[in-house]
C-alpha cells in the first residue's frame, strides 16, 4: 500500500490548476446510462473513484473510452445496451456513489440489482431516501441477500420531499425522473453545484429540469434522451484544500481554474481566520474560462468557529482540512459537524502530531496554536487524508501517511501538484 512521506515546514509558492469535480463526474457518467447515444464528458478528473465507476459500467456491459486532454480526461460512454443489471458488492463497497447507477438503470431498462452499500468510516450513510423516492416513482424495491432489487414497468412522476437533504439521493431521483411519465417535484432537494451541473448535462441530453440549485426541482419526464458533450465544473473541494495549503504553510498560492461562487462559505471562513484571498480578474493561459484565486497565509492565523452545512454552507468535505488549519490558529475554535455522525477520525491523528483537540459528539474544540511535529499517521477516509497531508506540510520533521489510497480516490496526483509548488512530499510504494 502506498504511503506519503512529507517533510514539513516549507511555505508553498506558485500556481496549481484544479481538476474537474469528482462529485459531478460520477453522477454525470451514470447519467450516460439514460441514453443509447454517446455522452462525451471533458475535465473528468484522473482519480480512483472514476476508475471504479468505469469498472462498474464495464460489469453492466457498457464501454467507455478515455483520452488524455490538457485538462483532465475526456470520457466517452455509449450505453447501447445493458448486458447485466448488476452492480456487485465488490465494487459498491469500494465506492458508495456506485448507487448512482440505480436510478438511471431502473428508469431506462426497468430493472437493476445494486449491492447495498455497507457502513462507512464517517457515518451510517443509509440510502433509504433513494429507495423511498424510487418507490414513490413507481418502482418495486426489494432487499435480498444484501442487494437492492429494483423493478419497474415505467416510472410515473410524483412529488417527493426529502426528510434529510441528500446529494446523491437528489441526483438519483432527478435522473430517474427524466424518463418518468409526467412531472416530478423534488422538495428539500440538495442545492450543491454538482447537482446543478448534472441537471445542465441532463438538459443538454433533452431532459426538462427546472430549479436545480434550489431546494425545489421540477422535472418534466420525456420519452427518451440523446447523446451530448459536456465539460465538468472545477472541483471546489480540491480548490479549497489548496487554499488551506497556502494558509497553513504561510505561503502564497494561485489556485487556477476555480469557480469562486462555489467557494463563498470557505473563502469567508478563511478570511475570518486571517487568510488573504484575492480573485485575479483576468485568468491567464488556456484555463481562461474560470477564475484564479490567490491565497496568502498570514503570519498569525486566528481561530474561527465553523459548522458544516449543506450547500451553500460550509462543506463537510472541508471540515477535516479546516481542522488541520485551526491547529495552527491562535485561540480556541469550535468545529461542529452536522452532516455525518462520525467524521472526526482525523482529530486523533492530528493529536498524535501535537494538536490539542477535544471531541465531544458532533463537536470538536481545537486549542491553537500548538506546534505540529511529524509522525506516522493513518488515513481513515478521503478528506481525513487530505487533512493529514496539510498537517504534514506544516509540521516540523517527517510525516508518514499510510493508506493514501483514500486520497487517490478523490485528489488527482496531489503529491505532484504539491511538489510543483515547493512541498517536499513523495509517494512511497509497497507495504
Ligand atoms: C455526497 C458527496 C460527499 C459529501 C456528502 C455531503 C458524492 C459522490 N458524495 O455524499 O462527498 O460528503 O454528499 O455533502 O457526491 N442520508 C440518509 N438517507 C439517505 C441518504 C442520505 O439519511 O437515503 C443522510 C446521510 O447519512 C448523511 C446525510 O443524509 O447524514 C447527507 O448525506 P448525502 O448528501 O446523501 O451524502 P452522499 O450523497 O452520500
């Protein structure tokens, strides 16, 4: 298993280009199952979750081809037929987002067998709302031998209100409803930019979706969708992670190809902590369609409390990285996690590096600033690993992070991007 070896204490300087959003690319690849024509996606990030979904598509009998482009990959998917409606446990356990094939498969082919995702390091993460919504759209759902069996003779539009806001739940039902007969209204829907980007793709495919990006999404079903071409939005979590990397090392980074409107909550919090963030009005080079943000770490970071919330609030996917930053801020900060019930595993690892963090249920209190010192650490999940990388960059001495396959799931070659801006980080292969 690969590890990262980081020698900390070097301020980062330079420019980093952000990749396409993994959490938009995943549902958008699944959306290609809704048509028998080719769907071409650009800016697909080169991360492991994407390879996992491609393997899953292969299991279904759907081929995809990948070409390297200057910015990410171009992925073409043509789901002419379905050879096998099965998403096996072996793949779903690697990536819970595999459940995103459920809605499209039932809507287009009328049947699907998708393994139920098991528990997860950060919380129970049930998919009950995905299932309840599909049932309300007219599918018959049975759970047998750990698998979801879904069947339908044709979905019918409905009004469905989410008890809890769910990102992939909204995406699954929105995709399914595109081919349902009549109109569907999704209430208390997720407003994340990735949901909006998916709706943009689906509309290009001929769907009739209004309101994506708000809590109420209206979908008028159509009888068929067609192929199209689409460029995926920048990854706001990767961008935010690099903004924190500049801040925690007291460096100055330009983070290119970002969408600032997706980062409002994070930028606000970083500003409160004393980080200077400027938007470069005229982006340069070939990435000109998006903005560049420069972040400059202050000599003294200030503690600032944060509570994770659904978009447009502060993302839970940035909580771990923000906690690493707060270990270097003067004063006490209270970090409240409202989305997942067990998302503080990184706190224990950060404590091993010298952080002073008290966790009580969904609340963590960080007392800073405590110097960090390099240590052997263990990554527990994707974003927790990113927080350990950030802590390692700020720590004195060497940090060894084990199980970096977690970080490879969602960050494209993070060690290469960091090396280019002055970090001393290398991948160590083997056991
Ligand atoms: C997505 C993101 C993930 C992010 C999360 C929250 C993808 C591929 N992943 O995950 O990176 O951390 O949103 O922003 O986009 N819930 C239920 N029943 C359900 C579904 C969800 O109770 O049927 C609960 C979950 O347990 C959790 C909360 O709703 O407490 C939010 O989860 P959800 O938005 O569904 O997360 P994901 O879509 O899995």
